C-alpha cells in the first residue's frame, strides 16, 4: 500500500504545483455571469464548451481586439469618403479702424473727394457678428490611402482568424479541464472501491483474530491498509474538487456552484490517416496559418503604401458661408479648390520607409515558411502520440484485468488460510496502481486526440468526432 500512497501523494503534489490562473493565461479565466445557486447543474462536455465559448476571458479579449481593428478599418475608410462640416459662430466684436488703415491722413485725403473734411470719425467700432459656413473636403486619389485601405482589410481578416483560433484554444482548454475532472472522478471511484475491499478484508482479519484463527499481525496489516486507502480517498476527492473549480473558472460559472459531470471518459479508435492527409487538412483549416497569410498581405499593402508616396495626391475642398454684421446681411461666400501635390525631394525618408517595410515583409514571409514546417512537425508528432497512447490504453486495460484476477485469487487463498494478508496487500496495491495507470492512459489518449484535432485546425467543429462522442 506504500505504492498506492506514493501514487496519490504524487497526484496531489502535481495538482498543487500546477495551479493555473488568468494572470498567467487569460484562457484560465472567465467572466462570471451568474452567482452560485443551491441547484445542482448537470454539466456535459458540450455544455461546458458552450459556456466557455460564451464567457472565457481569453476569447473575450480576442473579440475585443478584433472589434478594435474593425474600428481602425472604418477609420481608414473615412480617407475615401468626403468630409463635410458645418460651423457657426456668433459674438460681440470690437474693431480698431485706425489700426486697419483708417488714419487721419487717409481720412483727410478721403474728405477731399467728398467735399469736406471727415469729422467725428469713430476709430473704435463695435458690432455683433454672426457667421455660418459649410465645408467639404475629399481625397480623390492617393496611393498611400488606397494601399492603407487594403492593409486595413488584411488586418481585419487576420484579426478574424485570431479570434477563430482563440475559439479553438477555448475548446481545447475547456475539454482538457473537463477530461481532467473526469479522470479525477474515476480516481475517486477506484479509491472508494479499494477502500471498501480493504474494509471487508479488515473485518475478516478482525473476526479471524477474535476467533483465534488469525494473527494480530494480519489484523494490523489490514488496518494499516484500510487507513492508507482512506487517506487515498481523501486526497483523490480533494483533487477532484479542485479540478472542478478550475473547470468552472474557465467557463464562467461561480466557483461555489454545485455541478455534476454528466459525461464519462470517452473512448474510440480514430480512422487511420497519413501525415500527408492531415497536413493538407491543416493547411486548409489552421487559423494561425490563415491569419499569418493575411498578416503578410497586410505588410505587403503597407510596403506598397510607402512605395506609392512618390505618386501625386489629388484632393478637392470647398466651402460656402454667410456672415452677418449687426442687422446688416452680407452676400454669401463660396470657395472651390482642387489641390495636386507631389513630393519633390525627401528621398532619404522615402527610401527609409520602403526599406523598413520590406524588412518587415521579409520577416513575415520567413515566419510563414517556418509555420508550414511547424505544422508538418505538429501533425506528425500528434499522430505518433495518438498511436502510442492508444497502445498504452490497451496495455493498461489488460493490466487491470490481470490485477483484478490476481486480487481475486489471492483473496480466495487468504480466505482459505493458505496465505497471510501480506500477498493480499501487495495484490491490492498492484490493482490500485493498474487502475491509476488506466485512468491516466485514457486521459492522455483523449488529450492526444484533441491535440491532433487542434493541429488539423478542426478542433471546434470536430472535437466530438475525435473524442468519440
């Protein structure tokens, strides 16, 4: 039973060591929608995934970022659209006519033309001025504006694929947490079953000791075995409760909400696929690959924008306004201006922008080439993991069957008085270890299938198929 204790202590230490939080990874957090209630919620894997897609913090952040980039695209669109503004002002103004040129000599000269000197001329005047004006401006042609619009479109598409990839990340995180909780629940069931077996063995050893047909040592061994298994049950239940809390944090449920996991560990064999087939699917469906392709397109458009800075820019602007001074109206004013501008000499700046954007484009193309090789690597590794873990499941199941038969045979030998309780304790520890290995192998097998679906880019759409649900 020392082996059993070591196994559960190791599991407990592992769960304490890995305590993920939203500060480290936003996909471990969520937006809690409803407070905890007294109701017990039946939670299936599909329900957990749906809640995660609705409330997970990492996905929300990706959606917010996509909305921000969509807003930037609208800002780029405005460069093509006309800008129309309406202004209106009214106020009391004071004018110094002498400062405006109405000097004494000018008035004297003016008086000669009107038959007499100008007297009592007010050099300081006051008036109420009301103005209204409508302005119109539009860029008719600009190479950088056109390229910038294309770059904004590519950035929007890249952000969309980033959000789609975030959805796949949520599915993987939630499904992993759910499978981990299922594995922990299986550990609890196995531990309780062994506890009940040890309790029966202890009662038999106790009765045999009282009847004088068994030794005190056998009873002590049975008691130690029972108490050790009771500790294992406590540790397994504690781990299970904590894994449920982590799951609830990822899907937006209050950590205090009572839930029951309605699904059990799924198992099915996947259809055989070659690396070339899976890689073709991945290159077609991987969101990170599609997103990086659009990032390359965005940088290509930015590079084109810098190259087009040498082209002329044509714009049009105009306004119409009316000014009223006091109660005296005035004729409206009108202006229509076409502007053609082009750079004459700023070669260093132009060449610097082009060279810098070309370097960014080359770096993105290099990343795209590397990602193709990375996808191939991930696909091949995922296929190997699926094959290896499937074989581990078969071996683990066989070990559980053999250990169960061995424990049954040893129990019969002890009951028949052929053996003492030491071989029985050993057989119980062997079965506990075999059951733990089976739970772990099933968990790893399902994780490897999720990883394969993620590497193929079809996790959100086909996780049920890969898990055999």
